[in-house]
C-alpha cells in the first residue's frame, strides 16, 4: 500500500501504508541487508532486497503487509476491504 497521500486512493490505504513501512523498518533493523539492482521503473531503482539471506518482498507479502504487483497488471486494491 502507498504511504504518500498523493499516491494512495483512500485513507485506509494510507494507514496500511504506514503500518507496512513500520513493519519493513522492523524487519530491516540491525540485520544484514543486501541490494541487487535489477532495473528502473517510474524513475526509481528496482532492486531485490535480502535480509539475512531472505527476500524482503516475500517476507512482507507473507506478513500481509504487501501484495505482488506483476508488471503490466493493475495496482493492488487496498481500499474498501478488511485488513488481512
């Protein structure tokens, strides 16, 4: 979910975005983190991030703090549904 008001579709997404960012920070704290740049999208670096050897994206999806967003597909919906 988005954590910036100009990117989020609703307040619920903003709340979820803030919670997801906090969860990511907690997963990264005092851990060994590695980055592998794999490209660019929307003028931002796209990278694989590993925490103590585990894929951060997978960890966040498994925790319900993120969803997969395959290239070319619609942005995941975070508004109007109960938090998982």
